C-alpha cells in the first residue's frame, strides 16, 4: 500500500497600511488550485509545488494528494471570511482520511481582519486534524514567527535567498525530511528564538553583508545533530506582536541542540543590527543620482510601493518627480495599477490622445492624483509567463494593460497589482530594456534577481507609500518600534 502525502498551500503577507482589500477574489485571481491540475501547472517551474511534482514523480511509493492551494500578492489584511473558506477547504480535505505525512507551503506573515497569525492558526488546525502524523512546512524568509510553530511542526525550513530564487529547493528539503520520518527516522525537534529586533528589509539581500554573513553563520551552525537552521528577517508591515527577526532550527531528537544553534545565529543578527540601518533617498535625490550615472540602463526602484511588500502600485511620488525632470533618453515608468484607465486606453486604441489622472486611485494618503495628457501606444491582454529566475515558468495575468506616452515617458498601466520583477513583464509591453536609459519601477529587492546584470546601477528610493522604509511614518497600532 503506498504512503499518502497531503499537500496544501497558503501564501500571503499582510500589510496593515495597504489600501488594497484582500478578498477571496484576490486569491482566485492569483492562485487558487487543487488536485492533479495544480501539480501539472507547476511542473518545470521554480515554485514549491514544482518540488511536490518532482517528489511525486521520483517516489512511486507515495500517493500525493494536493488540497487547497491559495496564494495572493501582499496587501491589506485578508477578509476573515476568505481565510475561513481556505481553512475549511484544507482541514476538510484532511479530516477522516489516513495520511503518512502532511506538507504545508506557507508564507508566515499573513494577517486577517480578525487574526494576527492565521498561518499559526492553520498549522494548529491541521495538527488537530491529523493528530501525530508527521507535519512539515516551508516558510518565506520574511515570516513573523511565533515559537509555537516549533512545537507543532515536525520539521520546517525557510527560504535561504533574497531575492527569493530557492522556493523549490526549500520545499524539497521539507519533503525529503518528511519522507525520512515516514520511513522510520526519528522525528526532529525544533526551536525558535526571536531577537526582539525589527529590521528593515532594504539591506537584507543574501548576496551581500550583513545578511550574507548571517546566512554563513546559519550554515556553520548546521552540524549534526542539527539538521536545518533558518534565518527570518520578519515583515514589520504586518503590525503584529510577532513581527521581527527570528531564527528557527531543527535537530535530530535534540531540542537543546536546536536551541543552541538558534542562540548562536540570533547573536550574529544582534551583532549586526546596526548594519540593517540604511539611508534611502527620496525620489528627487534618487533621480538626480540616476542622471549622474554613466551610460547604460539605470533603474530607480520605488520601494515604498513595492507590490511584494503590500504596495498598491498607485502612489504618485516617484512619477511626479520624474515629470519634473522629464525624459532622459528612453524612459519607462512601471507602473500604475489602474483598471479603469487601462480599459479606457484599450477602448480608445493606439494613437488616441487622452486626458487622464494617474496615481492615488485607491488612496490619497500618499499623495494627490497627477493630471496628464497621454497618447496610447500599445494595448495588451496582460498575460505572460515568468522568465525567471524567481518563479520561472509561472503564468501571470495582469488583466488588460496599456503603454502610454506621457510627455516622452513610456508609462505602463495594468488592471491588476502584480510585481514588475520579471523580464516577461517588459517584453509583454514591447519594451526593450537594453535600449532603455532610465527605468522607474515599483519594486524592491526581488527586482534585482533578473535585472541586476542588465543595469549599470539600481538606486532604491523611499517615496511616501504603504511599505516605506521610514517605519516611523506609518501608523503602527500593535508593533512597538524602539530605537536600535
């Protein structure tokens, strides 16, 4: 009789300051799948479910069942009814059946309108449904961890890269350990140590100090009986008591060894806490720096409106500053998520001249709308496949989109708020980045995975927005920010 593995996925990071509501429709538009179709769609991609598909193909002694897989781009806290539906689907699918292992693909930084840690609530519900069945989970590097995770899970591991290019590899580690436990190996014991530090993510890339050094400490601490040590930077925009940097470790039947490894790496984080303090220029200063750069593509990233940090692709600060300096060679602005304007451009068609207002459609908390006159250049159906390396092969649907000319600047308008981190996003809109001089993009660190090699410089800027680097500018209600 084959062993039975249940798989479920709940991937979302909540931003308490985002004006974009997160409903059940947010998940249905981004990721809402189950069964064999979910695995088939994931094959060959760089995602967690691709690791599950590879596991199923390589191990005929396992029968893999994919339950509800739900994911949405970061945004405002999830409507409670939406989370309740996801939870019911997953727990209902588990209940009353025999399982030999359960794998959960989680983000770890979700919030709902009523819950501060729905990821933990999901794990608790799953544990209750499957009793002592081996239970493992993968988590994003920005998870906000409550120590209870280590008590409920038999094994877990977090992304080791930022930009996040190892989602598939992270899932594979968890599946390998679940396979070993199901085969009779002793169950690992876990520990989580929170540092008490609220870190900004702008200096958290794992390719450079200080995070590269901390990752090295975690690797050095992974010696028998320690099986895995994961570093979590946290996601302060969730505004919960669990926000902050933490370390998680699992050891073979030795919780003391796991805790010692956590303590060692937590100390390394604390010793480098000042290195996470970074000075992010405002949009005007960032653009002036871009103009002083040498030849080649220069990107200015509007980090405070990064969709993967809960941004809404709607704040006008960087765009207004760009209009003040005007086009610099071929200049691209990516982008505004504005379904009404995208539809209006599509109805008018290429060549049409329109009077429009851009930005501040979802909220005027971060600046006023910008009135402009634009010519429609191109219209697209808004669909492409990621070219990677992040989530290579994944299908993306932006809704209808348009490219408009605004006083010599090419501006992309989409119907949905989706990261502009993949080369396929620009190819869809007929933009050749090799011929572009200045790219202003609503993005942050993940943008660098595919574009750092194309740019002579990438300059982060901090305009007003729901994911501002200046945490003191945001109206936190729960999280207490202390000088470090």
